[in-house]
C-alpha cells in the first residue's frame, strides 16, 4: 500500500476529528432528553470537552495553514532570488520523472 503524503494524512486526520466532534454534538443533543443529575453532569462534561476539542481543532488548523503559507512564501522567495538555479532544478526533476515514467 503506497504511503500518503503528509498533507493528505493531515487532511484525513482533520476530517476525522471534525466528524468526531460532529458525532459527539449529535450525541449530546440526543442525551438532552435524559433526566437526572447524572445526565445533566454528563452533558456538561461533554459540552466542555467539545468546546476544548473545537478550540484545539481551530488552533491546529490555523497552525497548519500558517506553516503552509510560510513554506509557499519561502519557495517563492527562493525562486525569485535564484531563478536560474530554480530552472535547473525543475529541469532536472522533470528529466528524472520522465526517465521514471518511460521505464514503466
């Protein structure tokens, strides 16, 4: 089984985490019909945990976006500062990919 690139793995993880939060919110809504102190306490705990999970998800998502932007800006700066080297690297990578594609 081929490995997923890191960015796809992060996207999958974020999607799974969002689904978990959504499912937990639905569970919390369904437990609203339960009566008693224990049910109320459980709902409060679930609500607090969901709030923390949403905050963590938001901060993680923002952090990933910032790192992605920084990587793109760094690549753009390098290409603008070293255009001929960038062309040479691109040509070399393209040549290697062409060789690999031709072998199949």
